[in-house]
C-alpha cells in the first residue's frame, strides 16, 4: 500500500494538508442586467515541483471580486525513480488529479462555480468533480503555464480575437464554459491567482523546512 512521504518515498494514498480559512466570505450579488450567472466562488488549483522538496499542490478559493476565501495545500509528494519509470507519461495526470487535486477539492468547505487549473494534467479532475474544470494559459508567455496536449475529452478556444488568454475545458459544456470564462475574465485576471498560489507554496514549505 502507498504511504505518505515527507521529502521522499512512495506516493501517498491521501496527502496531508495545511489549511487556511481567510475571513468570512463576502457574497457577490448578481444584477438583473447580468446575462450570465456570476458564481459566488471560483477555485484555482496548481501543482509545483519544488526542487529538493517534491510535488506540492495548492488550492485557492476566491470570491468573484478576487478576494481570498480559503487556501489549502498539501505536503510534498515525491515519487521515487522506479515509480517515475513505471508510470512514464501517465505519472503526472494520475498524481496531479487523483492524489493531489481531488483531495484538495474535497477538503474545501465551499463549492465554486468552476475550478481553473494551471497544468493541463489537472484536467482529469473533471472525472472527480461535478463543477467545470478549466485549464487557462497565456499564449504569449510560453514559460508561465504548460501548453496542453491534444485530447479528445477537451476543447480549446480563444476568448476573443484580441485576447492572448486561452482555455481548455474538461468534461463540460463548451458554450456554457465559454460564457463563464469570458464573464470572469472581465472581472478578474484569471492567471494572477496562480502567482499567489506559487508564492504561498514556496513560503509554506520554506517555513516548514526552517
């Protein structure tokens, strides 16, 4: 059986968590003029491979004004060399979605209208979640976010001809997802929350190592 790892060893069956609840949620009211339903909460999920530490997941829940409501992160998951060889290219989708992303979503007290993910490997989360799972990246910043592979279960579109923000959704209605992304992109920067997650993960694990 796979057991939790602290800086090395096998994949965990359930990651350990550090949880931070931030204040009381401030509800966002939808106006009668709004053509699209505005979700009260939006989730952002990312996995980092921190050198000398391992794979660490972070999940940030915001209200639709971009204010933080919850933050959850895992302790490091560090597959050994044999596991990397045996799993091959299937390691990241399995590890990211099943062992890091899914438990992070389950840990949250609130249900967002959608979850935006930084890595394409996290799109497999749509098989574990009723909410839309959407991978967003910036076409003009090649090194910021991983470019997604072509998959039959996902659809890729640009938000607008003048925009360089791109998205790909897993297992959700394409038209509804398009409307949701366009509406949220007008309210908040859909890439900026991943910067917060990266900084928070580095800070959390630097404090833990001290």
